[in-house]
């Protein structure tokens, strides 16, 4: 089982990395399609970059869940991994910018991949720890669904706070 988890988690990282990269451009490629905006980045804000990591991780977890039905804590592990990955994006980005004062694109891109890798490694560790059980797997899945809904809603009804502000255009949302 442990070897299988490593393979699945590596596939998750690879899928998330590729999908997140493609989602960065999807909104523009589709002529600013509103349906594409649900999942893709609509601007260069930190929030939109968090969305680029959330959706591939969540959708891969949904696919993976069909093969991990025997792991009771599956959705709890996924919730922790996704929250860690997505939460690290603003932490690393704003810390780095606060120290250095500027943010080259190659560092922003690296942050995405580093956060994805950390999340999948963390999940792998949790999956291998047989003693950790979760009695709230449905609640964990529900929380992920609520987060998914928030990513959609805040794309169209965007709060005017820093994490949502596009540093290029100085606008919020679409």
C-alpha cells in the first residue's frame, strides 16, 4: 500500500503541476469565457494563483477517492494537504515580497510548484501514518466543497482586499 500511495501522490503532483499551469492561461485562451473563469486564473492576484492550485488538487482528489475507498481518513488527509498547499501561496509570496520588495515571475512560478510539492508530500506522510484516523471525512469533503464554491463566488463578487488585487492592473476580479 505504501508504494501505491507514493505513485498516486507523484501522479497527483504531476497532474496538479501541469493542470495548474494550463489553467493559468485558460481564461484568456477561451476569450474570457465565464465558465472557464470558475476554474482558471482571471488575473494575476494571489487569490487567483491559489485557485490554480486548489482546483487541480481537489479534482485529482475526487478522482483518486474512487481508488482509496478503504482509507477512512482520505478526505481529512486531502483537506489538510490542500489547505496547506493553498495557504502557503500567500504566506510565501507576501513574506518573500516583504523581504525582497519585488517578485520576478520565475519566483512566483516556483512558489506554485513548491507549494504543490509540499502539500503532496504532507499528504503522503499522513496516508502512511496508520494510527491517524478521521471520523469526519464527510465534513472534510463538505469543507472542500465550500472552499470550491468560494473560489467561484469570489471570482465574480470580489472583495476589495489585497489578496484579490491584481498587481498588474490594480483591479479586483474579472
